[in-house]
C-alpha cells in the first residue's frame, strides 16, 4: 500500500513538473535567447521550483552556518542522492549561479535548453569535451559567476552513501582562488530515492545546510585532493548527524 502511494505521488510530481515547465517554457526561451537576461532566467527557475514544491507538498528549509557574501564568487558543492537535488538547490540557494554537470542532462528535452545556454555540460568521456567545459567554467568564474557542481559526478548506487569526489571543481577553485562552499542535502533521498519513478516518492521536508566557505588562497595545484577530502568529511558528518546515522 505504501509503495503504491509513493508511486502515485511520484507520478503526481512528474505531471506538475511537466505542466508548470511547459507554461514557463516560452518565457525561458525569451530570457535564454540573450546572455544579458540569464540572471532573469535563473530567477524564473527559482519561481518555477517554488511553485512545484508548493503543489507537491515539499517544504524546503535552508540553514546557513554563516551568511554568504552576495558580492563574492563561489563554487558550491552539494552531495547528490536524488534528482530532486537540482530542484532543491535552484529554490533554496538565493544566489545566481550556473550548473556545471554531466552532459547527459543536455539530452533531456526539458533540461537541454539550460545546458545549451546558462549551464555548462561536461563531457566526462571526452578529453576534448572536458577541457572545453573546464575552460568555459574558468571564463564564468573570471566574469564573477558562481558555479554549482555535484562532485560525485552523478547519483551513485548505495544511496545514502556518498560516492568518491571528482577533482574538477576543486581544481577550478584552487586555480582561481575561489572559495568552496560545501552543501549538505539531508532529506531529498527520502523524498525520491535516486530520482526514478520505480521506488516512488513522498512529500515532506527538504533540509539544506550551507556550510561556511573554505578559502583556497593558501592552496596550490596538487592540493585539490586534500580539499576534496575536507569537503567530503564536512558533508558526510552533517548528513549523518541530521539523519541519525
């Protein structure tokens, strides 16, 4: 019975996801047709996400270890256990940022409009593609645009155990002297495990902890693994604390 209800909720969520997105789609097209309007497109994503959460009984709560400077450029690095994570960070992070994520997302009909414009797709299986993404990310950071990257590279098996971190975001942070901001997404895996319909989903709370920034100014190339391990520990410890693991 419970599994059937979870499946029904997941279908309900997906229907509203598509309906609201299609209603917003003409506006996304217009905003994303000009880079000068990308910030407005990002704000529209936030509005779309808030409306979706409201209709589906999802209750976001953001906890800051300390206030972030809105005038600074950051690289945000959340854990990634559910496709709801993308929705979550869009709604719960009141900052303008661009996603840097696997190129497979650019092939999803409703998402490709973003990964062909405002966001950066990463071709992980192509050295040339990965290099191009890295160069574009450097350009965005130099322009003062924050990035958000899921360092696990995708949703792994054995949720809620984190997968190993890829080094790209940490290399970018060190090379550009940009602060890394770890983010713990504590509940999304309970709302929709892995993001698929097979196991369904459920309404409820979605807590996000934005940890204090980690400065990279005293780090040098080669220190990215040490930095990644530090971020991993911070997220893992807070996740276990909030889930009583």
